[in-house]
C-alpha cells in the first residue's frame, strides 16, 4: 500500500495538528485558512457554510481550601460565579459535588439541586476539557489535586463569558448519483491540540478526495463535509442538516482515528448505527489486514447523530477506549502513524468498493 497522496498528508500534518482549534481563537482561524488553501492547491472546488452560535466560554477557575489555591478549568457551557460548600462524592443539597469527568450523573445532581461540580479524570493526571448543557458550574482539576480538596470545605470561583462563536463548514463533492457523506469535525476543546480528536480525520478528507479522484467509477456522489463547532454541541452538523439533505443515504463519520484501539462504534448515545455499513467496513478493512473492533459506547456523541435523526444510515469510525481525548495529551506526538496509514487505505478501499459491498 503505497501512495504519494498519503506521504504528502503525513509531511504536512504537523502544521495543522499542532494548532488549538477552539472557535474564535487565532489557532481556529489559522486552521481554517490552512484547510481552504489546501483545497485550492489541489483544485478541489468547495463552498463554505457560515453560521454562528452563542455559548458560554470558559476563562478560568480556582478552588480555595484552607488558604491554599488549586487551579481548575471550567467546562464549555458552565455558568460562572462563586460557590462554597463541602466537596463530596456522596453529596447532599448544599454541597459541591465531586464527580469523575467521564461519569457525571446529571440526573442525580439535579435531583439534589446541586449548583456546582468539581470533576477529575480517573485515567490520567490531566485536566479534562469538557462541555455541559446544564445550568451548573462545572470545573475540572488534576487527579493529583484530589487529596487536597476531597471532603474539605471549599470556595470555588468560576469565570466564563458569553460569546458569539463564528463558525463555518467546508463542503466539497466528487462524482454523481445518490449522496454518501464523509464527515469529520475540525475544531477542538479549549487548550488542546486535538490531533486525534479530530485533527487527523479532518485533514484526511481532502487527501481522500485526491486519492479517489483519479479513475473515479463509484456509483455515488461523495460529499465531503468538514464541520465546525462539534466540540460545542455538534453545531456544524446540526446546521448542515437543518435542510434535510436530498438523495442522501449514508453518512460516514470519522472522529478520533489515529490512536490505538481502532473501532467501529455500532451503538452510541442515540442508539444503533447501521449494521450493514459496520459489517461491510469491518470486512473491507480486514481485506487489507486492518483489524477493527466493533464497539458499543452508549455515551458517545458525534457529528453523524444529526444525520441519523434525519434518516440517513450511519457509520461511526473512531478509537475506543481513547483516554487522552479532550486532554493536552492529545497532541501530534500521540498519533500512531501506522494506524493512521491503515485507516487511510481502509477508507479508500471501502469507498471504492461501496457499490459492490
């Protein structure tokens, strides 16, 4: 499996994968310029869908405990303010709740009228940069700070600001016929480079187009969609699907590829993805020696979900488990380039044979 296209992708990846691409930041603007220039260089016609959303954006947070100050960072969507109380895992009304970052029990928090939450990541001693849709103050600390604050009376200060995030999707097409979407988001959480989630996949799309363009004989129109705002609530795919796509049948979503544990997520937060597509990709990947696990992850959310809701059959390609997701460990050095290469050629093989699978 040799490809000049893939070699160029790897050579140019560093510039793009080392940017923080949280909306409205310089890194986000630079990344968007990079992608548009890349499409122009490759003579790929594209159009841009502009939209904006209002979000609460984190600035910073701290916990004060017996005169000591512990740094924290708010989730996107967190409310701001000052809060006091005991920090408890077994919390009651009036406490500040202590939760694991990937296991927050929102229903239990609401039932106890909890106003503030401090969380930590079990797997790594890293801040987890998350998102909340609840009217609560939610911040994350490092795991190593846990003994300094657990069960103590704390004062929590959370700073956020309301901001209009200016976003845009990039769309380009190849071929004719019924539409198959290939989707990947380009944005990140605050502070992170998101090389795995989801820089590599979004960079892959122009190179997949270039690889497939020569001798194209697929009986579908491939519509490549690089979305924006996934990390603040799937906003790009929601915007794109406001007008239900016509003559569209399948949506293939790439989110979190390039790490060990390659996976097809056949179940996510919104239920099952398409069984036939999952089985077909599994067999196609195996043909070129790429072993991909079939996984059910009921907490997973990504850009294929709005497409699923408007009736498209969906395929969700990712990595699971992915412990570095939404941390500063998700950087360029985390990319497994052998796995990335196998993903590239597996997706090319799958799309080339889609009419016969």
